[in-house]
């Protein structure tokens, strides 16, 4: 009985840690809007996910959608971010909106400072 309870507790902790995403961003780099795309008026929203190690470093980024040229710029910036440490690695969602008219980049779906 005691062994079963231990297994249930461990499974509960693991499930909770998998559901607990959106780790705080400790250091965030906003990408530079590519000059050529800005001149051409190309903008849009890029969605990606970042595989974050337990120590908070970004190990890998994966494009989920958006303009491929903007997505590469977004992935390059996110790969330099630093997240809060956690007990284990996690996958964090990131969304960046490139606004050609105002030449700005807005970052969403990530907690922390800019």
C-alpha cells in the first residue's frame, strides 16, 4: 500500500510539472526587425516553442507557424533568452508579432521582463 502511494505521489508531481509551463523569462532579447522585410511591409505573427533546460537555457526552438523569414529571426532571438530554473526541462510557447507599419516587435506568451 505504501509503495502504491509513493508511486501515485511521484506521478502527480510529474504530471503537475508537465502542465506547469510559462516559466518566467529572466533575460529576453527582442529581435531586430529585418530591414528588407520592413521596407517591403512584411509583418505578421510568429508562433514557436522553446525547449528550455532545467537550468533555464534554451536548448532548441521549433517554429509552429508564421512567415518563415520572420520565424528564423524570432528563433534566433529566443535561443538567447534565459528562463527561470526549474526541476526539469519544459517546452515554453512564444509568440512574436512583427508590425511593419510601426517597425516594432511585440512578444507574448512568455512571463518576465523585456
